[in-house]
C-alpha cells in the first residue's frame, strides 16, 4: 500500500515540477519567475526524498539538504537584486 502511495505522490510532484517549469519559462514578470524557481527547488527536494524512499536508500538525503540551502540563498539573492539592483552592497 505504501509503495502505491509513493508512486502516486512521485507522479504528482513530477507534474507540479513540470507546471513550475512552464511558469518559469512563461512567467509574465521577474517576481513570478523567482517564485516559480523557489517552488521548483522545493519540488526537487520532494522528488529526491521520495525517490530515496522508493529505493530504500539514505544516500540522497544530503543532496536534498544541499539543494534546500542553495535554493534559499538563491531566492534571497534574486529578491534582493530585484529590490535594490545589487546583491552585495
């Protein structure tokens, strides 16, 4: 039962990732694209964790943590760039 739920969830998160990619490409303005990128890295974390649950391995969890940290830093840097025009003052 858990295996079926994992596969269904993996499919749903993959669909959400594809929709985020579409929003990233077609976004009407820069803030929408930044939000799509933020959602995209959250979906990437979910995909990695779900995949590691499917194959019963803890090997991919540090990669998910690294993507979380880098995604947060990237989102903050892009938001600061849009607000002020520079990242480092």
